[in-house]
C-alpha cells in the first residue's frame, strides 16, 4: 500500500500526477492535463486514484495558480474557469467516489477540513476576492 494522508499531495497518485504536470514544458499540454484531472471524478463513481488526482489538481489551482514564473500564465478568466471546474471536481469527489468511501471508513475529519480549505480558496478565485495563503502549497 502506498502513501495516504488527508492533504491533497499526501498520496502516491497525487504526487506522481504533480511531478508529471510540473515536468511538462508544453504549457498547452499542462492546461489539458489539469482540465482532464478536474474532469476525472465526473464519472458515476470515480476511482480512488481519479479522485486523488482531481483533489491534487484542485489544490494545484487553489494554492499555486500557474503564473508567468512558471512560464504558463493564465488570464484571470482562465483561472476562474479552472477554479470553477475544481470546485465541481471536489463536489463530485464528495458525492460519489471510492476515495470518499475510504475516508468515511477511516474517519474523514482531517480530509474534509482539507477539502473545505481548498474549496474556500477556489471560491475566492471564482469570486475574484483576495486569496488566503494555504499550508498545502503544491511543491515546485
């Protein structure tokens, strides 16, 4: 069994996804990978792996939006679209995913708090309000 924790990057699937996205030099491909990750949990019942990757992608957008320093500048509207999609992905993970079921079995308090923090930050981006600084910053 691999690494598993309540933070968005505290599992092997999310770590592998983050490393692969950060390694991409084609920024259009990076955008597509983020969009695909956020769309993953929309299936009837998302796998735990798909849900972990979606949560990681949501946190990636929430905590370290792509910037000119990354070489992948998003317009304010593109960032809002990604943030809105990320809010939907987290909601889907909570509604119908194997990951949600696993956390329900183990005690989901810390995980739910992590999701709530990510969602709060995403909603601030969608509403164009100032963002809070989060402790779950994606490693670069």
